[in-house]
C-alpha cells in the first residue's frame, strides 16, 4: 500500500498475485476534510457531493491483479475529475494568472471548484484567493494525477497496453446541477467512453455485458459520457483504454444519511466479480498483443 496522508492511497496486488495491466481509480470518494477548506457548510452537508464508499465497492480489485487508487480528499474541496483550468472566474478573488476555460461543468456549478452541493446549497460565502486554489491544485489535484498517470504508465510499459476504470457514483434522481433533466430517475449503472473515443469498443461491451449478467440495467454515454479523467488518459490508438463507471447510489447506500444500505454487499460482490472479468480480459488481450 502506498499512502500520501490526506491525499491518496494506492493498493497494489498482494504478494503472490501476478500484476495485470488494469487500474481502477476512485477520485470522488475521499472524506478527509482539510482544515483550510473554509466552507460555510458543515461536513454533513458537504458529504452530499462525495461518491461515498465507491473505493470500498472495488476493494477486491487488487486480489485479481489490478491497482486500485483512491483519493482521500473530498471532491467538494477540489475535483480530480475536472481540468485544472475548468474554474468559474466568479468563484475567484481577483484575477487568475492564466486564461481559464470554464466548461459546461463549471456552468452547472461543478467545475474544479464546486459552487454548490445541490442547487441553492452554496459551499462558500466568499470568493477563494488565487493562492488557496493554486495550493489545492498543487497539493491534491497534481499529486492524484501523478499517481494515476504513474500507475497507468507502469502497466502500459510492462504489458504494452492498459485498461482503466474510473469509478463513480451518481445521485439516484437528477437535479438542477446534473446534465439530465431534474427529477429524472437514473438507470442502475451508466458507462461513459466519450462516445467510443476513450477505449476500444470491446472493453465497453465486456463491462456492459458483465454487469447485465449480474442483473444491472446499464446505459452507455447517457447522461454521463465520461469526464476529464477518461478524456485525459484514454487513447485507444496507443493501447490506453479508459472507461468511466457511474453506479446509482441507492443501490448501495442511503443518500440522505450517507450510510451503506442492505444492497451494499451485493453491489460490492458484483464489482469484485467485474474486476475479475476485466482482469481476465486484460490478461488475454495483452497476451494477444504481445
Ligand atoms: Zn464521481
């Protein structure tokens, strides 16, 4: 285990398990709230932004030969699944020293720095200084991405290809800060491969069919197509395959009080079995390529 306190934890395959070129990462499940957050909301409210327990759902992945990386910092503090320039300038005190590129996520209030947890529930009653946002980027965002890129590069170097699953959860019902219409009830699981550009189609198909066999109702690229992490690291032409997975929260937790529910064990077992299937796939594919 590799631990950077408050920032990230990486679990490698245990001794005796042969490494497979597969990486799982959970960028939004962190719940170590930094002292310098300066939010106006209590942690109990900020927790609504977490992808709580997602790293636990995939905790069996290393036993099958994969690396599992998880952020420890909360997504409401700085979001690892956004570009570092996807910042709403209205959240910043003064002038950002470089051009900013606020995208559709910033428009929804969920850019690199989050405006609200849910519509109307604002994180701050102030603007953030350039220095504090730069510090968050350097201490958290860059270190998380360095760890993720390092794990992907090591696997790719050793096996000639890498298969990566970027793990998330989604609210069970859409609201005014989501890409789909408020009130929409979500499918069980949404896979995002950026309309077929972040991984080979066979990988999306394998994950979809495996999850369907376990009894889940699976959508692809609707309403979530995959965000910054799979955009940044997926490059199927060079053997880098990244797929985003969103699991509906009420399948495994009580969203109102942030505790696991009676479905947790079933979903966790299914994600362990999914990890085994992905590792089998990667083992066979990398052998065929080598
Ligand atoms: Zn997420």
